[in-house]
C-alpha cells in the first residue's frame, strides 16, 4: 500500500466535526524527526495549528475534502 502524503494546499476536515471547520495546509515541517503540517482555518487564517501528518492522513481523525495544486511539496 502506498504511503499517503500531505501536500501544501490540501484541505482537511475533522471527522465528526459539528462546526464543519476545514483546515488548509500552509506548509510542512519536520519536528523531532516527525513530519508535521502547519494548517490554517479556511474561514479565519488567523486560526492556525500544527498537526502531525500521520494524524492528518488517519481517516479516524481527518478527511481530505480538497486536493493540492500540482507541484506542491510533500511530507
């Protein structure tokens, strides 16, 4: 099975979220040897957080609702 990648520009939504907030990947970074994504709210770019890429691609926590434009960096 191919490893899922997190790309700049992808949009994710929390599984089971009642508010429907979605998060766009602004950049990917490696922290302590683990790939992470810095994401911003699609409704308010001032609302940001850093998540492990492993959590973002885990369908128990997040689902991708928008793909990244071609040529973006993977983590």
